[in-house]
C-alpha cells in the first residue's frame, strides 16, 4: 500500500499562491472523482482512494493506492492532476509543494488534526474542517479502507492529544487577532460600525469577539439573506443593533462602515478597488480597516495601496498569533511524543494489511498440499494398507512438501540472498517450532482435534 500527501500551506506559500490552489466546496466531489480517475493510471487493478482538504491555510491531497507501481509515479500523477485541475504551470506550483509518503503522510495528518501545523498552534477549527473533508470524500465514494482507517485514527489521536496536553492553552485565535488589529487603528471599537461579509463559522467567531467590544452598529452581508439574518439575530441578542444586507448593496453602503471583515467561499473578489475608492470619497478620507480571512481573497489586493485603508489578510495575522508560543512548547513536545507512538501503531497495522495477500496465498498453498496427501492416505486405507504406515507416509509427505520450497531456495541461493535465508529460516522453522513444543507434546494427543477436510 502506498500512502501519499501532496500539499501546500501557509508555511510554504503566501496567500497569493494558496488562493490559486483552493477548491470550491461545491465542486469538491467532482474534483475527487476526477482525481481518482487520474490516479488509476498508476493503480490499475484497484480503485485508488482520495481525500481533499482545502482551507484558507492549506490545500492537501491525501491518496492511497493499493498496487501503485512506485511512490515516484504516484507523486507524479497527483502533482500532474493538481496543476492541471487548477490551471497552473507546474513550475509555478512545484516550489511551494510538499510531498509526504507513507509514515510521513500519517504523521502529517496527525499533526494537522492536533493543530500543530496550524497558524494558530493548538486551534480546533482545523479538526472540524478535516472531518468535513472526510465526510465529503465518503459521500463521493473515494474514501476507501486505508484512508478511512487513517482518518479515524487521526481523529482519535487528536482527541487524545487535546485531552492529555494543554496544546490549546494560551492560543490567540484568528478572530481575536482580528479584534487586536482593528484596535490598532480605532482605539474604541464601541464607536465604530462593523460589517461582516459571509455567515460561516469564521465570521461567526469574529462576530462573537467584536460584539464583546460593544460596537455602535453591526451589519451582515451574505449571499443568502436567511443565513445572514440568523447571524444578525444572534448579534442583536447581545444588545447590538444589527441588520442584513444583500451583496448587491455593498457598492452603495460600504462607506457607512469603519471595519469590514470578510470570509466567503467566493472564487472571485467581492470588494474591488473602485468600490473602495468611492467609499473613501464619501467618508472624506476617514480610515477603514479591512480584514480578509478568505482564500481565495475577497478583497482585491490593490486596495492595500490606498491611503486611509488598512487591509489585512490571513498571512498578516500570522505575526500576532505567535503570542504565547513559548508557553505552549511543553505541550507541543508532549503532543509530538504521543503522535510518534501512534504513527508507529498505524504503520504496523498498514504493514499487516500489506501482508494479507501473501498470508492468503500461503494458506491456500498449504490447504492444497494437505488435500493431496489426505487423498493419497484415503486411497491407501481403502485398499487395506496398514493405518500406522499410512499415517507415517502422510506425515512424511506433508513434511517434505512443506520444507521443499525453503530448502530448494537455500540450495540455489548465492551471496546476500543466501545470507538472508540463513538468518530467516531458523526463525520460521527451528525457533518457532521450539516455542510450540513447550505447549504441545507429540505424545499427548488428548487435546488434538483433526481439521475437517474441505471439499
């Protein structure tokens, strides 16, 4: 079994690159089907498995191929698909990618779920996002035995780490960092009007933090008014005047707001340069804070060049959320130790799964030999041969057939192959047989139950 994680994240690429690789949630199942079809070129006899995790900080492809010709070919096929599906030149994408095979892929999944690879160390949102990705893959039919086992173990490890360490302590969330950035420009948020664009989990978290500062007014603009109204109602319940807007109203209403926070799944910018220029004129150059938490970005990057506009992206929040890192180092070390142990457990399971076909082949071969000798013994008994002699011949025949392959390989092997066999064969026949002999004595047959012949 070949496992592979191919990805790009906030450690390897800026938001300007990450947004080009992000997947639209509504088309994710179609992308999964296309990825699996593409990977079939290196996994001909069994359908490969695939899961795509796409967030504001990362896009990762998790793949499993049962009979992939090699890890190199699996990597090449996955990379080729990612570049083509996102219409990117391979040379523009490759410098930012990481490719993690086998145990490295397992360790990475564990670390991501535990929040160790996040911009905010120990944050919990990524675990929910990973569960959503797995659910989508399962619904698409691309989550097979191996990836399902990997992610179930991943979620168990995340639960263990969060329950036995303080990995989430002293963390500053993206939402809290957004408030701090706004307070750099506006000393008192209680005097400001805030616009939230979107109504998803991130915006809801931001609204909770900003509403705690008791702003003068809040508004929610969303593609569907129903979801926007739900968030507006939650804000109003905290004693803050709140209203809902249609996205089409933004050009005529943007100038009313001092702070704009946006996080949508739009593939194109929602706020353009011209819209902001018009808003600044109506505001008479009163400053505006704009926080873009979306990937792809909701604000055109050229907006940052305007005077009196303070535009921040998810990457700009990175420096702020490093606060408290030293306090979390001990917890990180504990988490890494747990992960290392659990990676070993998973790889042992994976290697055991790889041996299943060989075990089945050996068992089938053994059963075939048993049937041959049993049939010979039955024929001898039917023609009246001495039963003890028949048993002796059957035992001798089974022993000869059982040892023939190993002895033949040893006699015809040379060099390193012969040395390896000399080390291996005693473990298979001498040491194991000796261990069995302590429990099962040849002369004691009271607990022996003959196997029923298969017909």
